[in-house]
């Protein structure tokens, strides 16, 4: 799942929670809006690793191919974020 799509998932969750979702692909900026009582299982600091995939990948001249290990780590983190967001959403919305 791309970071851009991750941002969409966050924005959907925020909207569901009644929180105005800003127009951004910055996952850290979106994550800090999640109420603490929901205990989101991904640290906000860890989300910085996914931000380049949302922004830099759109501009081919500036983007460098990630190393395989970096890509695998980012994919694992993105999967963890997706699962956590889906867990906080009602079943009909998450599917």
C-alpha cells in the first residue's frame, strides 16, 4: 500500500472520528490528530519513514530507488498502519 493511500486511510479514520482531516500526505501530521485514548500501535516517529513514499516518489527526478531492505521495512510498517486503521473503523467502512 502506498503512503499516499495510507494518508487516505488516516483521513477516512479522522473523518469517522469527527476530526477535520487536513489535506496532506504527511502521515505524522495525520497521526498526531488521533486521540490518545485509541492507543494507536504505531509510533508517530516511525511514520516519518513512510513519508518519502507519499511525496518524493511522485517526482521521478528527485526520487532514488529504495534499497530492498528499506522497501521491505516500509512495506511491513505500511501493512501495520493499515491493519491498525482498519481495526479502529467499523466493519462496513473498513471493507
